[in-house]
């Protein structure tokens, strides 16, 4: 359900109230409507087509992280600032009452996101976190999104497609140095790899003191941020270990990590069907990696609204 609103914060908020009143009236005989909101989730889409994909993703995220979603996208034609309000609703299994979260879609006009930033201030839900999800490669460089950064409690990027990993990481470090809490979905993609490696130490397949070296191998034409992150994480977890990052043929992304001891090694290598193969030190088995869909990655990051010291150490290393 949606309706168009004149671009004035007071009018947008009033139209949201009218939308809720209409839904409550329409659903009065079938269990009513429960309004749910735990945060403001602002998403800066790359363009109009991307905004449609964002709308679908946000609809899924709202089930676990109900929010006031604000979807922002530039107007490719350079028109005036426009906005519309909408609601996403679902029924828990076996229930008749609908749970609904609200949303605002704003098309940036000629003045771009600097003007949008002014409108976002009164549109934030009072006393709740504000998460800003910046999509696309261009978000990881100085540009039009910067006026939005001071408004957010947490800013989420995705560096998976950047051609210069080191520049992207420097950008994130500068943002954090200015006091912003940042996250990168390409770090989130490493959760399964990190859990498998940590389990090997918990299971005493390896002792930290035994490891003398580690080789992190990636695919693609240039070093990836996930390879940089994984190498940095190993350095912080195993101080003094010599860590090497090397390239390999094959698709872009993390391919393997080999941990060496004085006498033998242990390998974790990407296999087929989103599995990794663990071999060495008397072990040989496969383990499934968690889903790497945008919805799954964002679910994980939206569950960490406070500091993430593990990621912060990896970004700093």
C-alpha cells in the first residue's frame, strides 16, 4: 500500500499517519494492524532500477528488523525532489493480525543528496538507531552521499566489486576516524570462514603456538577487500604469524587459507555448492557456508547496532 506525498517533512509524516489510519480501518474486522519499528533504515540506491530491488529486500528485512525505511535514489533525469509513503505488512503464522512497517521513498532532485539530508533529520524515528545502507562501488569514495553520513548511527557499505581494495579500506578508516561506525558486507561474507577456522582451534586440530605462517589466496584481477580482511583477522588472532596474500586463477573472491606448522599444514579451500573443504592434520571433511544473499548479510549486520570490535581490529590492521 502506498500514497504520494508533497516533499515537506511535516506533510510526509502526516501522510504516514493517514496511511496507518486507513490500514487500521480496512483491517478492523480481520485482526487489526500492529505498527512495528525498531530503527530508521535509510538506503541510498544507485538508481531507479536499484531502488526497486531495494524495496523488495527491505520488505524481507522488516520481518526480523521492523523499521521506518527511507529509500533514496537519484533522479536520472535531474527532476524535482519527490516522495511517496508506503507500508509493508505480513501475518505471523497462525495469526490474523497484520504486522506492518512503514516506508518513505524519496527521489533526489537536482540538488542531490545534500538536499535530501535536510529532509531526513525530521523523518528519523525519535530515540531509535539510524542505519544507512550505501549501495554500489561509488559509495566507497568521496561523493554525493557524504552529507548523509553524520545522520547515521551505523553506515553499511559493500566493497565486493571495488577495483582498488586498499583505497576502499582507507576510505572506511577515514570515516571511522571521524567518529562514524562503519560496516562492510564483504567482511560479513567471511563469517562462515572465520567460524570454521575458529572451530579448528577450539577442536584442538591446531594450537595457536604451532602456527608459523598463513597464506590467504584470492581470485580476480586485483586483491580483494575480503582477502585483506581475512589476512588482517588472522594477524590479530595469531600475533607473530607471517601472513601472505596471494592471487590465483578463478572467480573473484576468497579461495583458500593454508595454515602452516613446523611439520605440516591445514587447508581450508572453497569447494562447490557453497561448501569449503578442510584437509590436513588428520582431518578431511566439507562444511557448508551460510547464505551470502544481501538479505542474509543485512540481517546479520542489522543485528549488530553497537560496536563491532572484531571488525574494527581487522579494519585497523
